[in-house]
């Protein structure tokens, strides 16, 4: 089963947990093993810096086979960084149109 990391805009949004959760459900329905970093980082201390959160999400990315870019990812510096890391790791990149 393909393990898929979900990436998208978090900073400056109020609905990210819902958006990431919907993506997680959709990926699961389509036979993927979704990895939702938003639900993981929501459990971390609120005093962490953005860079510390990124350290965690990039570590999680390394155990995945693919990255799924949520709509609007282009406006997120963190998501762009995750995408660059995925490409360096030669992890498959997926977007909404790739789900079958």
C-alpha cells in the first residue's frame, strides 16, 4: 500500500485540520495509506517555532512513498519546501487529478 504524505497550507488558515482530514479520508477510500502531518503537529506544543514544525513534517515525509499536494499549496512556503524535499528524495508527487 502506498503511504501518502498530505501537504498543503496550514499557517494563516483556520480550516486546515478539516481540509487535511478530508484529504486523508479520500486517500484512504482510494486504497492509499494516508499520513496526515496536520493531525500530528496539532498534538505538539504550541510554543514550537515554524522551523521546528517543519523539522517534524520533513522527518515524517521521509517515511512516505508519495506526497499529495492539496489545492492552494502554491501559497504555502512550508508546502513548497515539502515538495522540494519530496523531489530530492524521489518521492512520487500527486495532486487531486491523480487520484483514481
